[in-house]
C-alpha cells in the first residue's frame, strides 16, 4: 500500500465505543475509553483522543492529519498512522471488529443476564465486607425507573427541591428546639434505636437514588447489596457504572448529589408532624431527633472529603480523577520548584486549594461536632462534650499507630508466607537464619516480596487499573496512561522512518562530542558449573546506567544463574563481575542497600495492610515511613494502603512487590518475570509502572518469557541459550537483522493461491485455515496488486517481531 492509498483510507471506530470528556490526572489531561462488550476501560491522551473521535468513516486519514497538524503543529507520518490503526484493530475498537468471547466474558460478566439467584458473599472478613443481594440489579433498577417516572417530572421535582430548601431554612431558625429534642432523645435508648432504624432506611433510599438518577441518564447499575464496616455498621450500596462518561458535568454532579437530596426529601413527611405536635408530646424527641440527625447526615454527605458524595461531586465539577490522591501527590512534589513546575497554574490552585480545604474542613467538622455534642448530650457531659470528637480522633490515631507498631513487631517474629530461601540470604546484615529457620521478613535487598498467583484479576481500569495508550511510536498493542513525569506526548515524536537507530540510549555528550558510558553491571568471561552441567559458559555483557536491559532465553538457558551471580547470591567459577563499581562477592552488604530485587513469587506479611507491610520493610532498611508512602504512590496503590495484603488481587500484589523493591530507592533494580501469572489487563497495568521507572532513569535488569513485553519495554536485550549470549542488541536491530519477509493475510475465498503466486514480488504462499498467507519483501508493491482482488480493509499485514528473532536464534523447540 502506498502512502497515498493509506492516507485515503476512511477507518471508523466502533459506534458503541464510549469516549469520555477530558479529565485531569495529575498534570496530564486524559480521556476514558470503554469497550461496552468486553468491559475493558482505557485512558488516552488528548492527542490520541483528537484522532479517535474523528475516525468516523466519513473522513480520510489525510483530512484528519491536516486537522491534527493545524491543531498541534505537527503532522503524523505514514508509519505512525499504520501503527495507530494496528493498535486500534488489536484492541478491537475499529468498526467491524468483534470482541473476543474471552474478553467479553472477563470484562463484562453479568452483562448478558442475571447472576445466579441468592446472595453472593464477597471476599471479606467477619467484621467487614460486602454481600450481593440482588441477582439482576439492572432489571430491578429498570422497574424502579418506570415506577418513579412521575417524580422526575419538572412539576414534581421543582416543588420538592423548594420544600427541601425551606426545610433547611426552617431548621436553621428552629435549631434550638430541635437540639433540645435531640438532647432528650439520648435519654431514651429505645426511641434512639427507632430513629436509627428510620435513618437506615433513609440511607437505603440515598443509595437507590444514585442508581435511579444514573439510570435516568442511560447508565447501568452494576450491583446492589449490603456493605459491612467494623462489625456494627451495615448499609445498602448501589454501584453505578460509567458516571464519568456522561457528556455533561452537571449530570455527573446530579448523580453524586442525588443521595443527599433524597435524604432531605425523605424527611419532608416528618416535618409537618413535628409542627403539629404539642410541646409536651412523648413523640417530640423522636421527630425532633430524626429531623436534626437526618439533616446532619444529608449535609455531612455533601462535604468534599473522600469517600463522601460531596467529594465525588467536586471531582466531577473540576474534571479530575482521584482528586484527593493527586492533591496529596502535588503537596509532596510542591516542595521542590521542579515538582511545582510540572503542573499548570490552574491545577496548582486546584490541588493546592483542595489540600488546604481538607485541613480546614477537618478542623471545622471537629469543631462542629464538638458544639453538637455540647448541645445534645446530657448536662453532666457539658464540660467534656466539646472535646469528645477531637479526643475520639486522637484516640483512633493513637490506637492505629500502636496497632501498626505491634503488628510490625508481631510480623517480625512471625515467618512470612512462602518465604524463599534466598530471602534470608539477602538480609542486610549479610547473615541469614540458621538452617531450617524461616526468615523474619522479606529481605530488604531482595526487593520484592514473593507472591503467588491470585485468582481475582485486577479490575480493568479502576481509574488506575489497566490503562493502555494508543502510541503510534510504541510497538506494543497496549495504550499507556499518560505519564506525568514524561512531558513529551508520544504523538509528538517524529515518524519512526526518520528517527535514528536506538542502538544506544540517548546520553549527554561530553565536550569532545563523544558519548560517555557509565556501566551499572559489567560481566567478563563469567562461567558457572553445577556438576556436569555448564550453566554459564564465558558470558560477557555490560548494562549501562539508566538502561532498561532485558535478559531472554528458554528454560534452563542460565538466566536465573546469571542474575543470582550479579545479585551476589552465587559465586562465579570464573570471570569477573562488577555491579555499580563494586564486586558483589563475597557478600557485599553495602552493595545490597543499592539494589532492589523482585522475584516471581514474593513473600509478604499477609496479615498486615499494604501500608503496614511497606512500613515494616522500610524499618528493616532503617529508613522512615515517608519512603513507604512514596513507594505506594509510585506504583499506584495509594488507595489500597489500608487493604490487607491477602485481600489484594494478583496484579495489585505484583505492584506491592515492586513497591517493596523500590522502598529504599535503589540504584539498580532486578525484576524476574514480574508479570508472570497475571491476566492481560493486570500485565498492561504493571507496564505503566515499569515505563514510569524507566522514565526516571532507573537501571533495570529484566528477565521475562513474554517477548512482546521485552520488545515494548527494553532498550537492549541479551538472548541467552546454552549458557552463552547468542545475541545482544536493541529489539529493533535484532528484528532488522532477521530480514524476515512481511506476511499479508487475505481471506482465502477472495483470491486463489495461483493468483497470489502470479503477483510480482510474492515469495511464498500458504493456506492457514480460512486465510491465505502471502510472504514478500516488497509489501507495498504486492499490496497494490492484491488490492485488485480484495478490498484493502480485508487485508492484514504482519511484520517481523522480536519473537521471530528469538525463535530464529534459540530454536522454536525451546519456545514457551
């Protein structure tokens, strides 16, 4: 296909794909994209969004490219267009693509019909957890939507809102009477329990209101059930999908605020009863307390603090994702001028202002609760009442600190789960436990806790999960979440056909114009023998500082032995090894503090939370708690800090293992198949973290069996077979050296093998299933000829990959 033919194509994104409005994640604008069939959610940058929304089948790529150039000041090259279209096709976002059954099953379970009847108990403890109560929540919400249609009429809704406003004004004037009635309520335990029951139903109506308003805007209610907290608090919950895909922020805010408004509407029938009651009636405490406490519950829900409705509404209004988390990250980065400079002025005001508002609100809430306690509690409590909320918070914080320290001490005395022998061997003191003794904690040098597989996959795109980016320059299928640390948008990069070879990573030049090389790892003639087996045979290689270096090879090739020698866990029989300018053997404890290791199956303190686990590991390194917080933020687990390790999904555990490897900020990181046993979405989500580490200039030595992963992430790769390095170069150079033909996949019913062989430039023709595979080194010329028989939309092009080079070098019998 010529460039002219390519630019005249009119591809279209599937009409059912959901594309959300612009949102801010940190300093970077993003758009959410969702496949409603598979349920997969992605994030794309502003430039990718610009292209996607214009792929409607009515415009040519040339027209879209011209609009792109006018808007962003740069034009996309043919290679970028081809790669972008290939990625869209692989992600099954283009028109005519049918999502795979596996993707639809994993991503949209329950979308096709109701779940099995009966309550479904979710994973949790006796005191905390959730229970699904409605088998087919969407169907129930459809019935409620029809039954409450009258309430959404303007003639009904506006008077109700006016009555709610009048109720609030009246309560402001009648506060003393209501407070006195509430004060009496606390002397009547039975009546107080009755008020609590009524308010529980108000809270249930609150949750259903979110679902009804969302359903009115065309959204889907995913689940309805009961949530338990700390053993004594149980309430209804209603999960709504895709609120951030609503076209108007006003609608998003309406979904968030519907619950609080419903709480006020719920109180309206009790208002006239209170007004008609005689002052000495026995029901005065019940109705007065119900009105005051119910109103307080509604208004407190509107405070912009997570996880309240007011926080969600504020996030929707400002167009931000994870406002609290990003504000906390900004507060940390704002300590340096470079950190502040990464944020535009408006976002500095948003994130900084929200952080200040949170502090002021917390103080105001404590003061307000103190005054409320003084007004409502019996007179015998009058002196202590104003200080009760602050005292309760202080006690809670103290208990948490004491509990964390006790858990850390207890965990230090208790063997970690599935602790490997090497974890003890990598202890910072250089001495491991005696034979047969379990290690007390994951070794700080062996950076990662070892984790097993987890049957629960990480939820696709939970505003942080599994995000992909449509990057025309990246050879991977996945689409990465825009990285705030990387201010260069991938679509700004030049056409790959015009850029220099990636044989060496870009480095600063010396004054004489040469590129200095600083080696993080140097091996020369390294050999290792186990009995009659020669695991390594004269291996020589070097890893540059700041390089993402991959080690590939079949099982038994010597990869693990090589990495263990570099880490200082084994001694080489021959050759020299230098790591960060030092020898790792004999056991170099000073060097251990400069390296981090994540292994395939990492050990955790499973009975601790993610935060407590990292805090313990940080303490073993002799560093403060701030390092644990930074590591959690770096791997995107800040919102899981309070979750127990054994409640985390497989992908989240791998992130935690990586955080453990990074908590002491090592100069050199070893990662041994960190994405093994993860589902595709969790793998792609972990790629985001690895790319961010590469962007920070960390030196990473990476072993993996996933060739697409190595091709996407690594600057250079070494392929090992039979204990020897059989190839060492960039993925691009290895693929180019293969000189493999391009493969055109054509429907077999459109062109016969004889017709294909007659085309000038065709080297080989195969029939594979229902497709005709045409191999050629003159792809453009052959494509033009094939276009005379077949519509170009039906032709797929496959070029050589790193996997092809790997199989050629190692032999396909070793492939896995």
